[in-house]
C-alpha cells in the first residue's frame, strides 16, 4: 500500500509484504511442460518479426511491437528496445522505457540515464521511474540532478526513485522538497524519505500531516510509519482525530497501527 496514493500521479508500483506460510506439497503445481521444438521455432519467428516491426514507419506498429516484446519477457529484446530510445516520437520513447522496466533491463541503465535529459517531460518522468525500479546505484547522481528539473512530475519521479535506491546523500534535498509548492512533489519527497527510512526527517514530515492536500497527509503518515520512529505516534494520533475525510483518516490510522506494531530504530 505504501505508494498507492502517489501512483495516481507518478505511476509507481505498490509495495506489499506478504507472510509466507507452509504449503502442503500435494498442492504444488506440476512442472510446466517444456515447449516443443516447433513451438520454440514459432517463438523465434515471432521475436524476429517483432524486432523487424520496430522499424516500421507506422507509430502504432512500433508501439505494438514494443508492447509484445515486453510481454515475451525475452532478454534478447533489451538491445532493440534500447535502440528505440532514439525514436523520433516521444510516445514511442516512453513506451520503450516502460518495456525496459518490465524486462528489468539493467544493461540499459546508461541509456536510461541519458533519457533523463530528453526534451519531453513525460519521457524524463518515465526514465526516472524505471531507473528507481532497476535499482542501479549508477543512477543516483543523475537522479539527484533530476530533482531540480523544471517539471514537477520529473522531480517527483526522481524523488521516489532515489528512495527506492536508498540514496542517503539525497536526504537534504528531499527534506527541502517537502516545502515545494506542488503537492505531488511534496508527497513524492515524503515517500522517498520513508523508503530511505531517514529518521532525521521525522520532524520535517510531521507538519505535513496537516497539509491541505490529502495525498500529502497520507504520504507523510506512511513515511513516518516506514521510518518507525515512535516519537511520531502522538502526531499520527492527532492527525487521525483531526482528519475529516473518511478514506484519508483510514489510511493515516493504518499507518499509525503499523508504526505502533514495530520497534523504534536505534538512535544514531
């Protein structure tokens, strides 16, 4: 649930922790049968046809090929999809970035870093988001620079990506961004600090529990819960009592429950 609120604006995934239990062996699925030689040949033909389709003059054909290559989960697609980051159409470049993210394409990190300087804002936003997803520390410095991008969606995506990378060097800038005029950026910065579990940010996050925007209040509450500092408990209790929106109050209350259920981190 951690990033569900911000996902509406910045399109990030939701992190869920499950408790594993004992699963009786008799219920385990049988191994999937190996594909036949003919099936393998058909798949190879499909792959080659899709790669060829990437060079089509039709934008829709290129987009369709990108989507299908991502669905195939074939690592051979990384190279041709990386080449699409130079496509003349911004929609295609963004689609290729998302496909590379779906393929966990770490070999494309340098090219994705270059995409942070794309002239089109939604391409830069997609690049920042996927770089956080890939988790390569090579992206930390470029993403930190992206925190100063003139477009709010790019700054927000970069803030969350740095949180996913657990980049502690970005903490001062993320704390500064809690005072941004854009509520989406404030929410993203709070989320990033929560992911890093930066205890020094607690005092800066607590005031956001009274922010005029619910996305910011909830993001701050979740961040405080993730950080796990029990000194924030009373502020969260007060926020629950003061909250008038039912859905927002429920989410803040959930954050409070998670905070109370975990030990406070050691003071450093």
